C-alpha cells in the first residue's frame, strides 16, 4: 500500500515508507501494515488514532483488541509529546503497526528527551487508601500500558527513543 494511503490528515509520512510500507534504516521494522510520522501534538495523535482504528477494523481486528491498541497508543503518544518534547514544539514520532497472527506489534521512534534513568516507568499505582481529592491527577498511564501489553521494551539508540510493544489479540 502506498504511504500516502496510510497518512491521516495533519500528519506526514517519511518517503522511505513509500516502498510497500517498509521503512529503511537500522532498528526500524522491516514491515508495517500502518506506518506514519506524526507531528503537532494531541491533534495529530487523535487523527492518527482514528485512522489507525479504521485500518485495524479493515484488517479484521476485533473491536476489543482495537480498543486496547487505541488506549495504549493514546497514552504513549501523548506522553511523548508532553514529556519527551516538553520544550520542543517541532517534535515528531514515527509509528509502525503490524497486525500479526495472534498479536499486534507497535514500534515508536522519536528524538525527544530520553526516559529518566533510561528506564520505563514502573507503572505502580498511587496509594488508593487516600481520599478521592488527594489522589494525583496523573500517574495511571504506565500502569494501564503495562497492564494491556504483553511485551514492552525501551531503549535509547544514539539520539532516538525506541519503544516496542506487543498486544496479544484476544479474539
């Protein structure tokens, strides 16, 4: 499928995706059913998620699995724009999604700030023994991401963050 067919409005796709969705370069997936380069923050995230949801439906992915993918990617993509690019409005994220038998594989690449201590957050939930008004506003996203993914890995390669996630298909 040509890269132009994969890009939602308001996002851009690198020309290297034009060869059947296969990006070039070390550390990039050798095949992606959906490959896009996002820039522009939360609006680009929303457009990309809507477009990906439609693509996954067309590929026969069950709604429950599609929902999990959307939830995980919404958390991760927004985290990248909010934290890794907190001081850079020109930030971008490459997203590669592959629908495999029994799983959905996702690879994200960005040039934002590295994860603290080069590690993913633990995803530990805040203390629930406090009153509702004392609960923190954030801190739940990585717990959600870790709960929904079956494989999760992060590494920093030169100036790039690389996050790989796999969700086992339930249906």
